[in-house]
C-alpha cells in the first residue's frame, strides 16, 4: 500500500459526438492518504467530470486518455467488477443534486443501510446504528424519525445531509464531494 490514494496522470476526456473540444485536457492530480484537496474553477471547467472519472462513471461514448489510479488500480482500464468494488470499499462521492441520487420510493433507512449490509456483511442492527450515528454527525435532527421517512418528506438541505451520510457509510478512504454544501439549509 502506497501513500498515494489518487493519482490522475494526463487525463483527457472527449465526447466527440457532442463537442469538438475535450471536456478535460491533460489533467494531472495526486492525492496522498490523509490529504484534503480542493478543485476550484468556474462552472463547466471539468470539476464534476474529473470526479466522475475517478469513480469510473464516464458515459459509454466517452473517449479517454491517461490514467486514473485509485489505490494503484486504473479505473479507466479496470473491469466493471473491480471498479464497483472500489466504489464500495475505497471511494465514495457526494453528488451535487441529492434528489437525483436516491430512489424516491425507498425509505431513508433502507437507502442508508443497504450498502453496508450487502457489500460489507454488516447486520441490519449494526448498519442502522451506524446510519443513526452518521445522520446525527452531519447535523440532521431526530435521525430515528428520518430513517422511516421517504426522500420527498425531507427538504433539499436535509436530503443533502442524508447523501453525505450515505457517502460515509462505506467508510471510504477517498471521499469526492461535488459542491456538497450547495443545498444545505
């Protein structure tokens, strides 16, 4: 295990059917374990595309060059199962729009505990205890009541706190945040 958790080397992303210019052009970035790094740029500068590339969430028609190493594994060339495993054990992401990231028909508690139970084999009781602890840690009042609610019953800011807690449920080594405080009230 090296101290480098994320190593982006010359990443370029193109969607030739949509744009003539690349979305990203030769991006390089390194994040060591325990380090916090912020990407700053105007809207449309590629911050979200960079984060999606780290998670292996590029559209099928995307053309990519370079390397994106998460704990030594190149997510651009690794198989689906390897990338899926990284997303459940090493890297999590808080997306900009909390409503787009959660099934509106499921209760908050089921959404939060599913990954811990299915991917890490955590018991339902332990996963629920962890979810309650994380909801309290992100400042959501009365976490027990919110576990029983559906997404439409929470404000945008409350739902963003749920999404932050969700990203932390897997105890990731790398947490990617795409404007995580935008909707907080």
